[in-house]
């Protein structure tokens, strides 16, 4: 097992199936252009081999499928069915939900038990303004279909001061009524936001968020597992919500995440541009892959920062 001086090791792997996305969210894509096709991406078989090798080399036991938008790529079905066959303790999926109605059957067949859907607003017009792709009704019917299948659903919302902060109570009601855990993701200084005034003007801190929620609900902070990214709160008799308080309460010192991008790079830290290409390694027989991979993992673990400093790399390229 590779462990650093803070006791951090890699346990959670995020696999970005593609950098392509059917949205162009304002905080992720500055020019508003959707990336419909991405180049030089690894096929599902290679990404699956990557997962297996990283399981053996780093002790990965949790995998999150992400992107870009993982449901837009034809390799989604093969990857999902394949990864569900591996001896992992947890597999989850992060999606914008636009294609969930179409992917319902393969998700049911795979046995996936939980899913995170990113949704920043319940207002159709504002949805178009923020996501700049897709439509709200389809996402909501996709969420319903996942609940019907019995999946545990979480919704990820990025609160933005001028765009959806007033919707926080409504989003919370929507989720609490359906047994969904709402997770607020503090805006992160990624991509174009790293050096932009928009970050400062749109950022909503955990303090402001809790003040806003406190006007409508009573809540108490609950314990969260060691390497959980979210700070969680219980609303008595209603349910739970969480905040991924990257800026207000950074969790870097307990981070166990490793990222594999769709074009074959390993990233040890969201706040570092350092990356290592493993696409060619994955063509070798497994016994030759392992020692090389271990050397790369030592470097990747060394890239982990003590606090999030922002990064010019865009989330959709390395899997949010
Ligand atoms: N397309 C999928 C989705 O929408 O869930 C997966 C990829 S997306 C990059 C993953 C998550 O990252 C989404 O919830 C999105 O809102 C979030 N995200 C992207 N850029 C962000 C930023 N600068 N700050 C905070 N969250 C961000």
C-alpha cells in the first residue's frame, strides 16, 4: 500500500468516461460551446483494465463514473456492466441526468445502487441559462425513473450568488420530499474561474448557505466518515443535506481520491496540473504493468496538496 506522511492513500477512483458533454455550464465552460466529441479517448476495455490494475496497485475499492457527461458516450453501457462485475465495495455514477430516461434499462441491468445527479435549479428558464444544454423536464423524469428503480439518489447543486441562491429552500424541499440527499458543492476555482472576478462575485460560502437554510429549517451537524468530502446536516424528521465545502472547510488532508481521465492520464490532486499517462502501460501484460504503475502512484500521491489552491484544468476534462 502506498501511503504519504499524512496517512493518505488512494482509495476512491474517479473515472472520466469522456470529456464530451451535452451541457456547457457557465462555471465550467467559458465560451458556452458544448464539446460534442472528444479525441484520443480510451475504449471501455482499457479503462476497465485501468480500474483492475489500480485496484491491485493502489488498493482502490470505490469507483465513481463521471466525465464530461458519462451517459453521452457509447462506451457507457460496456463500462458500467464491466465495472459492476469487479470486486469493489462501491460503484457510483455522477451525471447531469439528461440521458437517464434512455439509460434506465442498462442501469437496472447493472445492479447499480446509487447515483448523483447534478441539478442547479428547478426553474426551466434558469436551467437553460446555467446548463446551456438539455432541458429540465427530462432531468426530473430521469430522477423519477431512478427512484422507481430503487436507487439511492443524491442531487449535486452548485449555489451561485446571482443565479440560484434564492432557490436553495425550494431545492431542499424537492429533495426532502423524495428522500433525496441534496449536496451543495461550493463553487471551485477551476478552469476559467481561477483568475476571474466571477468566482468572487458568485461564490457562496458554507456560512451564507447555512444562514439561508436556517431561515427555513432547523438542522444539526452530523458526523461524517473519515474520507467523506461532505459536511452533513440533519433536519429533524425530514432528512439530511450535505455541503462539499471545498473553500470553507477544505478536506484535502483526508483526501483519498485518484482520477483517471478518458484520455488515459492519472491525476493525484484536483489542485495540481501534474498528470501521468498510463494509456500505453495498459497494453502490457498485467505483471509488467504493476511495478510501473506503483512508481507513478508514488508521484501522484506526492502531488496531493494540503489545501485546495485552485487549478486551471477544467473539471470536465478530469472528472468532477
Ligand atoms: N456531467 C456530469 C455531471 O454533471 O454530474 C459529471 C461531470 S461534472 C464536471 C461533475 C460535477 O462537477 C457537477 O456536479 C458540476 O456541477 C460540478 N462542477 C463543475 N465545475 C465546477 C466548479 N468550478 N465548482 C464546483 N463544482 C463544479
